[in-house]
C-alpha cells in the first residue's frame, strides 16, 4: 500500500521540479539577452590585421560586420561569452554555400583559419534555438564579412 502511493507521488514531484528548473533557465536566458543585445548592437570593424576576435553573446556577435582582404589568410577567434547558452558560427559564401560550421559551448572559444578567395559579402549567424523560442539568428545573432 505505502509503496504504491510513493510510486504515484514521486514521479509527479520529479517532473514538477524539472519543469520549474526549465522555466527558470528560460527566464534567466531571456533576462540576460536584453542588456547585451542593446549594448552591442550593430558594431562594425574594418581590419587588415588578418586576425579577428568575434565575441558571441545572447544574441549578438561583436563585431557584427568586418571587412577583410581577399585571398589572404584570416584567423577567427570565436569566443562564446555566454554563461549558459551554446552558440554556433555558420559562415556562408556570397552564393550561399556553407563554408564554416563551428559549435562553441558556453564559456569556450575556438580558432579557425580561413582564406576567402572570392570577393563579396559572406554572411554569418547562429542558428541555435531553445525549445519554441525563435532561433538566435532571428533574435539578431547575425553579421557579415565583407571580402574585398
Ligand atoms: Cu547562438
């Protein structure tokens, strides 16, 4: 008798805790996103240095626009500064073909060396998504790399 009661009550309590935890995480992520997005929106940078640090936060790349030289190797340091949120860096060439796909867990960074042989506008974005919320790209996490 007693063990039957426990069997029905315990799973209910577990799912409630899980759900409350999930709601907390969603609210936390949403709350953190507003301040940073406003601070860092539409930053632009022109570089000839051959090396670019791109900071990733919820939901913005900083800088979100940069100009680089055609045919010259560039080093991208992708730095995910989010506390909890994983991001990715997807880069498409001017004809829309994916040329780089990098997953960066929260708090980590990665380095990628690229040589962009074709001039034009390359777009980059993050397509991560939490549950039913819009993708990070739809939240504003996108930018462009101008190759000339
Ligand atoms: Cu993202």
